[in-house]
C-alpha cells in the first residue's frame, strides 16, 4: 500500500497533503518530546519555552488548515508568521545563555539545547513554506473542505490532545498569572 | 495575562478547523497570535531570572 493510499488521497493535491501531514506529525513529535522531559525528567517549561510551544502549535494550525481545507496562501502565511514569532522567542532564549560558561536551561538533545533545536525547527518551517508555496502554486484555490480520513484524522486528534494537555499543564506550572522565570515545581497540583 | 490563554485559543482554533469552520478557526488563530505577541513583548523586554 502506497503512502497516498494509506492516507486515502488520490487527487492532484496529494503531495501537498502528505507533506503537510508529515510536518504536523513532526510538530506533534516535538510537543510530545517536550512533554516527555516535563513529565519523566521533571523539567518544567520556562516562560520562553511555553511561548515556543505556543508558536509550534500555531504553525501546526496552519498545516492542519491545509490538510482540512486544501492548500491556501493564507494558511502558509499563518505558518510563516508563527515561525517568525517562534524564532524570535527561541533567539531571545539562546542569547540569554550565550555567555561562555553558562550551562543553559534544561537538558540537551544531540548536543544542543531544546531552544536551539526550536530555532532550527522554525527556520526549517520557513523553508518548508517557501518550498510548499512553489509546489502548491497551481493548487491555490478558494478554501474548500476536503475529506480527511485514515491516518490524517489520527494526526489531527493527536495534535488536539497535545494542545489540550499543554493548556492544562500551563495552568499547573503558572496558575492564572505570569509564569515563574525558573519553575522548579508545579504551582497547582491536582 | 494568563499563559494558558494562547493555548486555549489555539485549542479552539484546532477544534473549529476539525469541525470544518475555517473562518472561525482563522479568527481564533489571529487572537492566539495577538496574545502571543503580548507575551513575547513582555518576556523579551522583562528581566528573566533563568540563567541560574
């Protein structure tokens, strides 16, 4: 079974559909990985980390709109704006820890801190939009609902679940005010 | 300002997108982005005590 058959798509927009689904899956992976470190390694997200999660989620919404309603320049504009916002937050955090001898915030993954990976992922997102705008140049139509079936529905609901979980844990970390700069414990425990 | 707010409005955007309400989903995204910019301005201009 080919990938397009697994995703139950057969029209000319199939590659756009597949790429956006894979990109959304990658965002789900990033959010899930952040949760893994939060829950199992007890690394609570700092305010800038939370902002980067929001930016990832906002970019994911643009990808989901492409999957759900077909490719549109507006949807790619949402992804680009999210990527620029997220890159700003991650650069701010990189610069906070740029001084020699600074251990940085949180764990490293393959030698880089998560906020550095975050910056790289936002740059990749910008490249993704550039490439997809070329691929989809003849598919930009007035948005219409597309039938989403198979694996893509699972990916969308996984994204919804992760965002709901982020909503709950942001309250647990920050309560209903601004977040602590260096959180070490949950302010609100069930 | 509540950090939960942008996550919540993003959640609404996702929900409306799944339900097929594109204009509402995009409106929720715009609200999320405005809140995000508010938080971002706060955290890039405020002194953060995270280099501990």
